[in-house]
């Protein structure tokens, strides 16, 4: 089972601009959060429920995506 890979795709909105920092060894780290709405029916009416996910990108991926990860 060591060869199993899980893939998760989140489609939502950024809650704030991402923060790009570097570790002491020089590895880039980008942190941001995504808000994802879920709509469900409760009795006769629909309600919106929001889930927040904290995301961390490492290395070259963090550096490459930084300009594109802006709120709004």
C-alpha cells in the first residue's frame, strides 16, 4: 500500500493574499487559505456552509504560484 497516492482538488476563494517565506536552508514556503462553500437542504430551505482549508506549498511550486495567489 506504500504506492497509494491521494489527490484532492479544492475549488474556492482565497481568504487572503499568500505569504511567501524561506526556511533557514533557503527552501521557499507559501501559505494561504481557501474558502469552499457547500450548499445543503435543511427541511424546505437551502443553507450555505463554509469550510476553510489552510494550504502550504513548498519549493519551486511556492515561488512559481506566488504571483497568481492574490485575493479578489
